[in-house]
C-alpha cells in the first residue's frame, strides 16, 4: 500500500512539475512578446531581468552608487571649498555700499552739515578695501591645514571604496558558496533517487528487507528539505547582494555562472614583515591617522597665532549728493544795514549783525558734479594687540595640545591595529589554505568509503542505514570542501588587500 501511494505521489509530482514548467514557459513567452511590443512603440514598462552580474560589475556598480561613497565624495568637495576659503584669506576685501533717503522737517543737510527745515532727498556712496598684512601666520597655517584636510578626504574616500568593495566581494562569494552547497545536495539527491529505484527493485525481488527502502526514502525526504533550505539561502544571499548594490528589482537579480578556481598561494610565501610594511604604505587606516595628527599639529599652530598682533591695511573712498536747494543771503539793506542781536555782558555794548534782504535760493548742482565735488578718500593701517581675552587664546592652545596628543595615540593605535589585523589575516589565510587541503583529502577518502559502502550494499553485505550514513558523510565532506574553498578565496583576497593590491585588480 505504501509503495502504491509513493508511486502515485511521484507520478502526481511529475505531472504537477511538468504542468508548472509548461505554464512558466508560456508566461515567459508572453513577457518576451510584451517586452518587444513596448520596445517598438517606446512605451515604458517592466522588463524581465536577464543580466547576469559578474563580481567586477557588482564592485563597479557599488562604487558608483553606494551612499557612503557618495557622502565621502561630498566631503572631498567640501574640502575643496575649504581650500578655496583659505586662499581667499590672502586676498583683500572689496565692498561697496550706497544709500538714498528722503528727509522731511528739521534734518541735517548732508552737504553743509547744518540743520534745515525742509523736505529733500540725499544719497551717499562708498567703497572700502581691506587687507590683512599679518595675523600671526594664521592665514598661512589655515591654507596648509586645508590642503591636509583635502588629502584626508581623499583617503577617507579610498577607505570607503575598499570597505564597500570588500563587502560586495564577500556577499558575492556567499552567493557562490550557497549555490555550490545547493549543487552538492542536489547531486547527492540524484544519487539517492537512483539508489531508491534500485532498492525498490531489490525489495520487490525479496533480496533486501522493506526497512532498507524506508531508510532511503527517509533520506530522500530529508534531502528535499535541505534542498529547499539551500534554495532559500541562495535567494536570501542574492537579495542581500542586490540591496547592497541598491538594485530595487532584486527579485530578478542574478549573478553570472562561472567557475571560480582556487587562486595560487603566492601571497602566503611572502614574509609577514614585508606584508606588514606594505600594508602600512598602502592601507588608508594609518594614512588617515597620520593626516589627523598633522591636522591637529596645524590647529595648534593656528591657535598660537592668536597671541600675536594683527596688522591690517584699509582704503576708503566716499562721496555724497543732495537734492536740496541752497540758500544764500541777499544784499545788505541800505536803509537799515544792521540789526541788534544782543549785548556784551559788563559793558552793555550792543552786538549787531548785517541785515540782509530776502535770501536767494540756488538749485543744487547736477548729480555727477556733486559726486565729483563732495568725494573724499581715507587710508591707513590698524593694529590690534591681544592683551586680555578671558583666557580664550590660552585655553584654545591647551585644547589643541590635547588634540595633538590624542591624535598621536590614535596613530599609534592604528598602527598596532593594522599589524594585528595583518597577522590575523595572514594566519586566517594560511589556516584556510590548510583547511581546504584537508577538505580535499577528506572528500577523496569519503568518496572511496562511499564507493566501498555502495558496492557492499548492492550485494546485500550492509544495510541501508550504514549505506545512508556513508553517503551522508560524503555529502558533509563535499559541503565542507565548498565552504573551505570560498572561505580560503575570501581570506586570501583580504590578505592581498592588505598587501596593497586594490580590489579592482584582484582576480578571482
């Protein structure tokens, strides 16, 4: 009864899979026809993803689109602007200003400076030029600091690119690892299905007991479960890689199928001291720490510049004009030429002033003439000497000294961390190489053991359980070989990266 159910289930599964495949093929054909129609008529739509991404393409795409790298690129632009600011500190300042007002009532005449009661318009214009001649060499130090910060931004960008490229390579290798693991399980399942057919024939012939068939069927069911799990692992790793690349259509994202050979172990023949020396020259971690130390030292020099006087030069040109009419006295009254205005205290002598006839109103000069007539210039030097400023300059120097010491410690720590990481990467790569070699030996031994167990099982000298255990050990050995292979590839690439080989130049 169990065999009939199993056969029926198998037949139904075959019919279901065949029907599903047919429907899938029909759906694919419809998608292709629709895509062709869209391309012809220029209508935007959804197109099936057919591109197979290579590792180099993934790395290049990540370097172009990763948000962290874009932010680091913006830091470079900001550093360029900072350098432009530092250059601008050496240049004189030039500013122009102008004003135009209407006054009514008692107001000072901008031309004569006297208060008058009338309504008039007036304007003034000026040009100011200033230049810093000496400020404790702070302008020079700030320009030097801007150049250091510019180089630091470039190092940060390089480190971001290396980190992202290495992360993408690791994600890419994880997909390959999961696919190879899936292939191992699928291959073993094919062998299991063949053995299941053979065992069924032997059980039907009475050569083997029913328990052997049940054991192999259980093994087949377990392999199907692990195949599903392995397929899910492949899809999850593909989605993770697509999200890393900022590809939104990750459901159709796929990588290229190609054989990744185990690279040579030339790097492991390099002396560890030489690898460390190359890492100190090529890795951005130490270079970044060195730049931070130089910037901290430059900040100390800038803060010390506040102790020195500041010498500045300036030049000013100004002019003004007014729309108010001028009033000049008329002629002296011949009939009554004087008028009293007071008395001298003590002598009571009368103080008189000329008595004029009606004042004469004179129209203002033209706009251009007034600007030319009323202009003036001023120029000179100014010195600002710091005497007491609430300990701000002194405390800034102290803070800068602390930052220099902190940067020195960070540089020392970066060197120690790099040495430790290189040693660790070297030992990891060496250990991964030995583990891979051991896995190869293990696979060969398990293959021989499996063939021996298979031969014994075929002639009835061993039971299905022992045979399944031999097959399971072979599958584990093959899976371990795949894992050790890609683990060795990745760790060797990490070591090459420390040695100064860029990700773009690393070949798999």
